[in-house]
C-alpha cells in the first residue's frame, strides 16, 4: 500500500519544479505584457503627435488658402476666386477649435495657440477688409491695402509661430520613435530569455514526472497483485464481503456477496450500496440504515443491528449479521468501507426453535427439570422452582432425591434405572417434598434424554402438582361460598345500621360466624373491663351445662377465648384433645361432652385497640381455617367490633347523660340546702338564681329575688356589689370580699358577709354571670373580736407564766447543778474519809493484829465492813443519779453477745459457782450498752445472791417477742419492730406477792442485811436504766419457787 | 527488756495529794509493793507546778529532781489536778512526762477531760488497802518495769 500512496502524492520536488515553471511563465507573461503596454502607449503618443502636426499644417494651409482666394479676387475681381476663401474661412473656425482643444489638453502650449489664434483673427480681419475694399473700391484700393504689407507680416508671424510648434512636435516624435525602438529591443531580449528558462524547467520537470510515473507503475503493479490476492481470498471465503468508496459506491463484492445480493460484480460495482444491499429490520420491516453509510458517518466499526434482513435481487429475505469497518490510508483518512456479513438463516432457525422450547419449559406451571443418570439435577425451570421452593442455584448439582420423601427415594431410583434403559414413564402419582419439608401430591413423568449418537445421557422429568389441580377444582365452590359470605355480611351490615335491638344483631352475628367458618356452634362474649371477664351474650347450639360452665370467664381460665383475650389475637384450637390450653382441665371434659373437637376464638377489638368481646365458633370435627374463612371472619369481627363500640358508646353516652342529670339535680338540691348563701347574678347584678339560705338572710322569698337587682332589694350593698363585680370582670378570677350593709329583716343592724364572687363563663369563655357564695360573718366577727380580746389577755397571762416557768427552770437548773456538785463531792469528799477509816482499820489489823484481843479485832472488822458498805452505797447512789441524768440514744445491741461477755468476765457467774444458761437466740434490742450491762449485771447479781444457803444458783435467760402497744411503753421508737422481753429466771428464794410492787423502788430491801447484804439501789438502777432506754421492767415470783425478772426493750429491726 | 532494779528503781515519783491520810496510805502501799523509788509529795496544785518547774523552794534539782512519774490527784486546793495536767502538757520539756491520775472521783467528765489533756492513765483510789496494794504492784510492774520511757526522759532539765 505504501507504493500506492506514492502514486497518489507527487513528490515535493516535482511540485516545486512545477511551481517554479509556472512562476517563471507568469513572470515572462507579466514582463511581456508590461513591455507591450509601454509600446502601445508610445505608439499612441506618436500617432497623436503626428495628428497635432498635421492639424498645425492644416491650419496654416487653410489660412494660405484664404489668402490665395483673397489675392485671386483682388487681382481679378471675379467672384469665383472668392470660393477658396469662403471655403477656407468656413474651415478655419473648426481648426481653431481643434487647436484650442489641443491647448486645453496641454498637447500644445496654450500661449502659443492663443497667439496664433489672435494672429489668425487679425489676418482674417485683414483679408476680409481687403476683399471688402476690392468690392467697393476696386482693385487699386485693395492692392494699396495689401501693399502695406500688413497682411504679409501677419501671415509671417503665424507661419513662424506654427513652424515653432511644428518643430517641437517633430522633436517629440523623434523622442517617441527612439523610445519605441528601445523598448522593442528590451521586449525581444526578455522574450528570448524567458523562453529559454522555461524550456529548461520543462526539461527538468519532465524528468521528474517520468521518474514518478515509473514508480507509480511499479506500485500499481504491486497493488494489483495484492488486490488480486485479496479478492481471491475474499471471493473464496464463506462470508460475504462488500466494499465501497467514500461515496458509498460499491467497489468490490465477493462471490458470497454476489450470491446473497443476487447481483454480479459487473452489475453491482459503481452502484450505490443501498441499491446493491437493501436491508431492513426483520421485526419492523422498516428499511434499516446501511452499516456502510453509518461507518462513513461515524468513521468507526459498526456492527449490524440484530434482526437485519437482506432483500436479495431475486426477492429472498436473508437474515444477516456482521459488521462494517472503515478503510483508512496511512494518514488515517477514510477512503472506503468494507462490510462483512453472513447469512444467518440456519442459525436463526435453530435459535428460534430453542427459544420457543425454552419459553415453553420456562412458562410451564409444571415442574420440568432434568437430571443425570446418577440423579443429579442439571436443569430446573420456574415451575419447578415454584412447586418445590428451590432456586435453580440451590438445586442444580444436587441429588434429585431431595425432591421426594425419604420413603419414596428407592422408588425414584428404580424409575431412574428404568428410564436409563430407555423406558418412558408416563404420569404416575407420587409425593413431592418441598424445600420447607411439606409434602404435596404430584403426577410425575420421566423420559430419557438422548444425545446425537443415540446414547441416553440424562433424564427429563415433569412433575405436576395434583394439589393445585384439586384446588382449581374447588375454586368454583369457594367462589360461591364467598358470594354467600359477602351477602351475609352485607345483610348484617344493613341490620347494624337499622336494627336497634343489639341482641338480635349479636345473634345474627353468631349465625354468620358459624356459617363463615362452617362451624356447628358459636357464641359471642362481651368483655367487661372492670372485672376482666368475658360474658356470653349470644350463643347458638350449646347445652345449658356448657353455657353454665363457660358463661362467665376470666382471663386466667382454661379456654380458647380466655387465651385469645390474653393475647388479643385469634386463637384456633385445631383439636381440643391435643391442645395445651385444655390439656388436663375440666374444660376439656365439658367440650368433649358437648361434642366439640375444635374451637376458634376471634377477639373483637375496637379501633383504639381495646378488647370489646370475643366471637367464637365451635366444631364437631378437627378444624383448620382456610385463609378465605379467616378473611371473612376478620371482616365480620371488624363489623362486630364496630357495632359493639357504637353500642358501648351509646350506652356510655346515655349513662353519662343520666349521670349528668342526676348530678345536676344533686347539685341543685345541695345548692338549695347549702348552709351558706348562694346566688348567681347577671352582669347587671340581677338575681338569676338564689338559694334558700341567702333568700332568708336577705329577707325576701326566693321568687321575689329572681330578676330583681341588688340595688332594689339591698340598696346598702349596691355600690359594694358593683365594685366587686368590676374586680371579677377585671381579673377574671375569684374575688373575695367582705360586704357590709343592712337588710329589711334586721333594720338598723350592720350585718357583715364574707363573700366569694367567681366568674361564670359561656362556651366562648366570656364572663356572662357571676356566682356568689355568701356567708354571714356578723356573729363570727363579733366573736373574733372577743376572741382577740381574750387572746390578748391570755397572752399577757402567758407572758407571766413563761416568766415563772423560766424562773423555775433556772431554779431547777441550779438545783441540778447543785445536785451534780453534791454527787461530785459525795464521790470524792465523802469517800475519802471512808477510805481512810477502812484502810487504816485494815492496816491496824495487819500491823497489830496479833497484839489485839478478839473483841478489838471484831470491832475493827465491823468498822471495815461498815465503811465498805457505806462506800458501796455511795457508789450505787452515784450510779443511780447518773442514770437519771444522762441522755441516751438507743442503738441496736446484740444482747446475747453482751450477756456472754458479762458472764465471761465474772467468775462468780460461771460454773461451779453458778449455772447461768442462755436459751438463745436472743433477739437484738435497741438500747445502750453500758446501761444494759448495768441492768443485766444487777439482775444476775441478785439472782445468784438471793438463793437459799447451800444451793447452787441457777439462772436461765431467754427472750420473748411482745407487741409494743400491749405493755404501754412510754417511749415508742419508730425504728423498732415490736419489743423484746428478756427473762431472767432463777431458783432463788422468791419474792412475796405483796412486796413485788416495791422492790424496784430506791432503798427498798426485803431481806435482813446479815443474810443478804445490799444497798437497796440495784433494782432501782435497773428500772431507771430500762426507762431511760425506753423499756420496762417487772418480776413474777412465788416465795421459795424462784423469781422471774424481766426487762423489756424495743426490738431492733432485723437486718 | 529493762530490769527495774537497773534502770527505774532510783527515779523520783512525784505524788500530788493534799490529804495526809492518802499520802500515808499510798506510801504504805508502795513500801509493801517493794517500790524503792524516792517519792516526793506536793500537797496542792501550785506546789506541784513549782516542783516541776524547779521554782521557789524546789530550785535545787539535786534535792528535788525531775520526777520520772507523777501520781496526780484531781481534787486539790489552789489549783485542781486538771489544771496541773494542762500546765504540764503545755511545757515542751514535760510533754512526755508520765502522769497517772489517781483520784477518788469516778465522774465521767473528769475521766474524759483527763485523757484529753494527756493523762497516761486514770486510776480510782481503792477503799480497800489490799486493793491499793494490788494497784501499787501493778504500777510497779507496768510503769516501772515494763514501760519504756521516751529517750532522755530521765535526764530532764529544769525548765524556766
């Protein structure tokens, strides 16, 4: 192709040669033209000069002619001699004009011409004069004039002047001629040189062109070879090839293209492609855009649109497909298009057949699938997908055994075996297994799939759901049912609107529910929100016993409706015998006895979601509702709920009206009977309503008030009332005011009312009336005044009293302080001498005991013990007084632990000296540990002290819970939880009944000092300490049978 | 452990007590308890302060050395025991002096106050001389034998 492009593009060199040659030619043409132009101008000028010369010559000859004529006439007197004169005179003017023109064109100097013309004029005048003279005076006269020489002189001047001009013209002509010769030389030279140059160029260009032609011939030869090869190839290939130039004219078509288009190359080449290759859309029949033209437009490869048909010359319609591509030269310029296309008739037929088959398979409601002889699924249509529930990607590659229940898998295998041997198995009924595990009846066919070699390579299976067929069979019946249901609901709806008797409608509702669900019994219950119970309001088909049992149900009971009530959802009991609702309940027996095997209960729920009732139907066989039934049931329930809601609303409204009426009458009676004055006034202060009490106060009957103004009845109150009304209107709120005035009933008595005026508004909120509550306070005011007086007195008394109290308190405080000082002194100062007495007696005994007699020793011992007892006494008194004084804040105390500790620290309370036994556990009490220790120690000390001689003391401690109130405890602890009584039981000498009351007093001793020493303060301390802790003490005893002392304290709250 | 005989037996005990009987009873009991330490007696609060301060007639520290232990009655003439105790604890040199309150008062306020002011112990005078003896033995065992005084407590310098 490279050669070819050389052909088409002259070399730059060749171009430059041609350009130079053309340039040269142009230059020579230009030069020749210019030289020619100059020559022409020269010639024209030359010609003109000659004309001017001739004119000058003619002018002078005209004048000479005139003179000649004049001379002739003058000499002869014959008039015929005058002819030349007159002829020349006639010409002279014209010639003068010509000269003037030349002068004006500056071809002759103007001055000379003017001069010549003047002279000529003068000459003419002279001639004419002489002629005139000759005529009149004769020859002589005329000759005289002529002989003056004037005429000759004029003539000479003219002749001189003209010959000057002629000389000048001749010089000009000479110059022009010389120029013309010169330019002719140049012209000749130029022409010759240019011609030579051009010849040289032509030689050069001819050489280049010849070379280019040689190359071109070689390239053409090569291109022809290639073309031959290509066209041979193209001719022999199976695809049709057609090529065009850029205008769309066909340049080539191969054999196949000839065959398809039905046109020979000879016929087609040079024709427009649209004519050679008419194509159209197969589907629309519309002419399609030829891809070649499209390529020419877009300059890119284009594919043939689908469904393109070629209309061949012989009328065949051949579906074709393929593409067209632009052919570009080296520079990328498109110079042609090649289109390759193919007859796809055969393929199209196969495709169509396959598509049809696939569409049939795909659109079939039957499950159509294929499997290998090993039972692996290889194809899966939409029908199969819908029937079995598997997506193609879920089942393809999987064993087909999955599609059948396990027990039928063996049978399916035998089917596969038989089909594998070439048998066709026609519709046999079996069971399919869906992906979700449900089973369904199918009619199944299986056929072998053969390959081309006649081998069986797979099995094609068709399954048809019989369930579906059955369902279709029943559709008509269902439609009839639906129609019936619709009619029922319509009828019911109509009745809901017209019927006022709710129960009749409820009955009908139950009937409808029974019909819709094909039940044998049914009932409707109403829900009572206050009790949470369902009560049967309408029922069909139940025995008395059944109704008694289920008549009134709570949510917790064993029934479908109770369950539905709890869930607020429909409950369907498919079989009461297997339902967990009824399992093992008496309700099951009642249902079975009634012949009920299944129940459905649908709650009736209003639009705000509240339960209104329950619509249940009962079945004598097991029951599973169909979707249609549920839908109708839902509609019915919706209607029922609406009815109940409406009914409930109406009832509620009725009740509310009744209640309102009752309330109003109650209010009215209260209003009338109220012990305070009540009235309603309008804004003009007219009584609109008044009660008995106020009427009585005002001193007019109730009737007399109505419509009258306050001003008319109680003038003394009018201005005050106006003021209060104004305030009510201003504030819009209740106004309390005290009104004073007189009434006709008590003339002259100033009465006082405490009144509240409150605004009464209409629906728009505007105050239209005022309500007045009036209470006469005349008496109260009087009493209040007295009370104030009394109070003032009392206050003065109280002030005195307070002073007294303060004084006494101060006294008491100082007494207490003194007492404290006393006890301090007691403890310190009184004990010091005692200590001295006691210690010194002991020292005497130690130091001088052996020197003393028995009596002295006894006395010293007595001194010692007496002082020791006194010391004890002092200490006890101090303890007692401290217990009285000190404040106590009780806290929880583990009393059992405390007792164990006390026993542990005191050997005399332990075995063998004593047997103290705790019968635990002892409840924790609220107390003060130190005081408790004091109490317990004192009790235990007493218990082990007061025993008959030789007896081992035995004490049992136990606790008892008692209620707080029963024992009248003076203190009550809010955090206490009843009380705990601690018992201390001993085997001591006991206490006589008559003494039991006083043993807790201070300084009370019951026994002689010798046998049972003591200060008589111990139990007093116990009582005081117990009281300080908010507790009590006591004793139960019989002489010689031991005592049972107790201490009762608030129990600590158990943790 | 320090032995009583080697360390604490010659240290002075200051007994602050106004009642001669009680002074006698204590002295008697100390003897019986075989406490050999020299015992100085101050018979009122001011005297006790003077002694401890080395003032007036107590200026001679040879004769009246600073005590190792003070037995302090509370009910004293001129200045009561709690005042004395407060003064002692206000003296930098006496801050760690062992002060044992020995009184007949069992007033709770006194006990509380004494400890607040820095008493090392609070003992109630027994009525029984045998108990007094026991108490003295206890003082000997605890304070004179087992107790470790702060360093330098035995070489307290006179204060002024």
